[in-house]
C-alpha cells in the first residue's frame, strides 16, 4: 500500500465534509500520487497549532492504522538537526511558519513553494523537497502563513525554567501574582509615590483643557497606549528588526483600542452623572512591560478615578462593567474575523482588547473589578469567569 495514503488519512478531509469532501479527497490522492510519496514518513508537529489544526491532527492520529503511523517529532532545534541528513522519508510539516519552527526554516530556505499551494476544506497544502531530495508536505490553515509568530516568547527568560509552549501562560501568572501581592502592601511609599492607591487620586476641576479635552488626561491615555503597544510588540517581534516598525503601528492601534474602551466608560459615566478621569499609573506600566518581556502582555498603564458616595455604588459598578464588556465583544469580533481573514492588525486588536477586558475585572485595587464586586459580587464573578474564558480561548487555544 502506498505510504501516500497516510497523508490522505492524516488530512481527514472526508471527516469534515460529505460528497464534496470525498471529491476533494480524491484530488488529494491524485496530488500524493503526482508527488510519488511512497516511502515512510516523519510528521513534525508545530508547537503553536491553533484549535482547528489540533482537532484535525488528533482525529487523524485516531484514524491512522498502526502499520502506517509516521514517526512524530516536535519542531525543536534537535528535530531540525535530525532532518538535515534525511534523504529517504517523507517529511510532513503540520503548521505554517508562524506555528512550526521547522516550517519557518524550510520556508526561508525556499524549499517550499507558494506555487504548489492546494486548498482543501480550509487547509492549505504546499509541497517541495529538501536540499537532499526528501519530499516535503506542509499542511496548515491560513493563519499559519499570515499570523505573526510570537518571537518574544523565544526570548523570554522563563524559557530556561519551563517548556517554551507554557511561557505565555506562566508570564501571565507571574505578572498577576506580583500585582496581587503588591496590592496587599499598604505602605506610605507605594500609596503616595507610586500611585497604587486609587482612592487617594482626586479629580482636578481646574485642569488645563484644549478644545474641551483635559491635557493631563489625554497625555495619560497616550502614555498608556504607548506602554501597552510596547509590551505587545515585544511579544510578537522580540529583539528583532521588526520591533520598531510594528511598534509605530501598534501605538495607533493601542490608542484607538484604549480610547474606545474609555469612551464606553465615559458614556455611562455621563449617563449616571459620575465625575471621573483617566490617570496614568507608573507601577502598572512596569507590570505591563514586565509581562511582555516575560512572554505575554498582561497589565494596564492607567485607570479611572471617580467621585461618588456609597449611594452611587450601583451606577459606578455598571459604569465600570461597561468597559470590559465592550472590549470583550470587540476582541471576540476581531478574533473571529482573523480566523477567516488572517491579518496581523487583527491579532493586535484582539490581543489588546482581551487584555484590557480581563485586567480591569481583577478584584483588587486599582482595578475596576473592585467597584463591580462591591456592587454585586455575583455579577462580577459571572462576568469575570466569562471574560477569563474568552481570554484563554482566543490567546492560548484558538
């Protein structure tokens, strides 16, 4: 039996469609025969596969007969070195350049050509050969070719103590723990010099304004956007030449995202008659930049201060809740769009929006989750769990 059948079983096109799927599977069989892939195979699985690719891979593994099973390898440097001398076996790469490090290297070497692209049931197939003549087959969805790889994860110091694929989650956990720990420390230095105590912040009525906009508040929004943009840009580019060009784009994207988020607060604040102001948070900026350096952006560089008594608790809670809900919806929309029309800007938008939404709901000072929890703990808990789940899905799973 031809080993090429393995490729067809692996792709499992017939599992995702009916008559049309069978017809496309036959086309795939013809492609495999055209390549004359008759030898044993090595399957190199990318470390950053998205949910559809992971589901396809697991289904394929369950369908492949043991006699035809390939040798499964990860996309580590050790695998890349092992494949340098491969001449006989087929090399199947699962995941595009942004998801599979071996795919990225082979693409850069020109061993895989875009001219050979075939599309089946939402997956792209590209073929080629190594310098030693080993047949190559790359299988990926569009995001594997068009999304930006998180290069900053490879530069994170956490990679020395844990597996690289766990670095983003660990970076989030470390930053969250530090923020929680620091929020419990109520010293004079932290409250009056680092601005950790939001309740000591007062709204200045005599602030300088230009066209009705407070200069201090506008500057705070701009600084917060720059910090968030720098953190996210580092995660996606790391210490590469692409950092500064993407940073300039991300500052604009972050400014729109942050201003849009705060405008939602403003609309509800005006509706409820709540006085408020956005202020820059130096300590929060350090947390945000640290999280990006560690491998995943998590934090915020500013927050809202408001004036209101206990009788306005419900109105303040609703006003604070509106921002995270709006940002969550924003993140969900752009994450969904990116599935069907991948673009790096969409990646930046849903990363920023989902981060703002979850961080603001944290239940300790100076985050908005405190006000929401004081108003209605059940509402806070339900929304926090939903937003946290959305954050995990679109940033770590899908």
